[in-house]
């Protein structure tokens, strides 16, 4: 066990976790940032050619300028930027260190990780939502051909690919697969149309590709079974079976509710399982446990972004410093 008692243990080294570390450094608070993967792990797992909806200035943290060569910054530019931020502030990030257990011990939090045990006065949860995909819950989902994350189109050249979903990620994937010469791209969508919040420059594109028949789309439809060589799905016109080599389930992701529950965090009585917290301090119902970033929205993962949750960091650290 580490002999030094931390003022703050920050869980998650995404942009908001890093922002919390920066604010803690400003106040000379002893802290560590724990991340089970690489730096800004969620951004790293985004598609390689992804473009952000936000402009670069709205992604800035710690007073470090983010200069992009494009109207909207790309994934690679964001990765470079947050590496630079981490180095500039010399943030104490513990990468590839999984949190295994958190408990309380003599008014402190005992944090057991894959590499050690630590004691901390306070905990900030900034874990985002990208590590737990919504499952299809259908036979065959465990086949290697079914993927819940997408990097690039090249592996799917000449293949019959099913894309599940109708939000930004599904639309981006379907369009890129079509342009990079997948043999056939089929979208299977539960909803009656393409998502309302799809990026304004992508929505006309996908609608026109569907209209002209370049991309097949089945709305009000749902997969029933996946096998090695086909997909069976239910549509308003009956059950269909198509040949298929890959299924990309772009069905969205959810926060780590198990971690929140282990910390005693309660949830509002709504459909989104929104965690209980004070919006003025970001402290949850559990004394000493703070929430920051996307995790604050529960299942409503489109409520908080980098640009509107980076202010959580100063709220939290100011409250901690006062106490």
C-alpha cells in the first residue's frame, strides 16, 4: 500500500479527468489520475477518420491552445493535443492501471488497483461511457464477426456488412464503408428514421445514399439471429435473411454503473438512471465522491460533452479546496 495519502483520486484520464488533475495541480493538492487504458482512452477508440462536432477551442483545457488545421478537429489532432496537455502540466497519470475495488477505511477511500493499493481523502469519477456497449442480446452476438467498436473501413473491403443503429457513429460507419468499397452495406434500425441528432453535414449524405439505393436501410427493424454466414432480422414486411460477413453494432454505450453503485452513488427516478449530484459542487450523495463529465448524464450520453463539462473540474476542486 502506498504510504502517501492522496487528497484526490481521479478515475479516468479522459479530457475531463485531465482537467480535474490540472485544477488539482493549481491548488497543490496531492492527486493521481487512474486510467485502465491509454491516455484519453475513449478518444483513442474512436474511428480513425472521425471529425469532432465541436470546434478546437471548445475542447481546450488547462489554458493550452488547441490549434487545428481543419474547421473541426480530427481524432488524431485531439490525441496529439491531449498528449501535449498532459506533458505540459506534468500530470501524474497512472495508465493501464485498472481500478479493482474501492472501499472506505477510517474516513478515507481505499483504492485497490491492478498495480497497488492507495488511500485517498476524496474520489472524482470521470469515467465517461465508452467502455460498456449496449448489447444486441441475440443468438450469435458472441461470434468474432460481431464488433461493437469500429476503427477503419479497410478490413471490410469486398464484404457484406450490416451496420446496426441510426445515430452519428452508425451513420459515419455506413458512409465510410460504402465509399471504401464494402460489397454491400445494410443498415438495420429500430427507429423509423435516421437519428435526429446526426451531424448536419452527414444527415443529407446518408439520406441520399439510402434514397438512391447505394446503402440498404431497414427501419422499424431488429436483428433476431446472427450466424457465421447470414443475419436474420424482423422488418415491418416480415422476416428477412441476408448473406453477411460482419456485423458492426453501433448501438451506443453506457456508463460504469457498477463503479458508481460500489461508491454508494444513488440515481434519480428517471429513465436515464441519472446519478444524484449537486450541480454547484458536483458532489454526489456520497460524501467525498464527485462526478465529472459524461458520467453525470447516466444513460443520456448526449447531454454532456467535453465543451460543456470541462467546467466541472473547477467546480469540484474549488469545493474541495474550501473544505
